[in-house]
């Protein structure tokens, strides 16, 4: 009896300790779920346009991996591009919206610690990013055969990429003071880096200088490792991609947590 009571008490303490994080996570998922046309449907429509335009125009002229059509080749890249962009958008838009409207005060006055805020917001970003990626994959399977040779690598790179971008979104949201600054960050940093990360091509086909530039883009390693999970083929070693992706997630995560812990541009 004593052992059973101790087990129940321990379970209650664990649930209690996770309740604040879960509550904020749930609030963040409800926030993007209520505008699903913008957060889920819009990326799907964009992906359809990419597949139709690039697949139709280039599909019969380009072969990147043996036995893999060009249209199938770009699907994982489009999936990860959407995962990265949506993970960033989720945390950055939530934070800047809370700051501009002033309701960030309710989070700051709550018993939530910086670690709990960080965990909940990054987890919600990962959830949204992976949800969009799965929706794109399901859509592509309707008319394409896409092998899934190493699902473990797919999951690992999806989580690392989305968590890193969720953390980067927190950094941008903390730094920005208005929506225009977030839009500028997306248009001049996130968008170019994702488009130039091998989404539509293999970096091995690039001239020397452009290949070297691509190799310093962390998004390239995330996309290349993610694509390896589908085709068991990649431009660089999957272990190198794993190292860069892990470093990206850890570095952005540390800086995002540190800024939250300091109350950077929050406690003024």
C-alpha cells in the first residue's frame, strides 16, 4: 500500500511539474490551429505549385540520383523547406504578436520559468513544422512513389531542423519590435538560406565557388540529411549533416534560452 501511494504521489508531482509547459504548448498549438488556412493549407498550396512548375518543366530533363525522378527528388527538399519556415514562423509570430499587443505580460507574470517557456514554444514550433511536412508528404504520395529507406534519419533531421528554427524564431521575436522586422528577417535571411540549400538541385552540380558557399549554409546539411532518409543518397556524409544540424539546434537553442532568461526586450 505504501509503495502504491508513493508511486501515485510521484506521478502527480511529474504531472504537476509538466502542467505549466503543457498549458503553454497547448495554447500555442491552438493559436496556429485556429488559422489553419494560413498555417497549414497555404504551405500545401505553395508546394503544389512548386511541384507542378518544376516537375513539369524540368522533370524529364534532370536526373539527380539513379532511379529517382526529379519530381520525387525535390519532394523531401520542399518538405524540409516548409518545416523550417513554419517552425520559424510559429515562434517568431507568436512572440512578436504578444509583445505588440501587450499580452506577453500574462506569460511573464505566470509561474512559468524561462526554461518552461522555451520548451513549450519550441515544442509547438516543432509540432507545427512536422505537421506541415507530413501533410506535404501525404499529398505527394497521391501521385508519386517516394521511398522511405531510413525513417530514423528522417525523424532526427526533422526534429533537429524544426527545433533549431523554432529557437531562431524566438531569437528574432525577442529582437524585433514590430512585425516589419520579422517579415524582413524572413525575406532576407530565412527565405534565401532555404532556397539556396539544395531544395531544387544537388550542390554537386554547382560551380566550385557556389558549392563552397552552399557548404557553409547550415540549412543545406539539414535538407541533405533529411533527403538521405528517403533515398539513402546524399551530397555529403549523413554524419557530417547530423553534426552540423545538431550544432545548429544546440547553438540557437542556447542563445534563445539565454535571452529569455535575461528577459531581453521583455522586461522594460
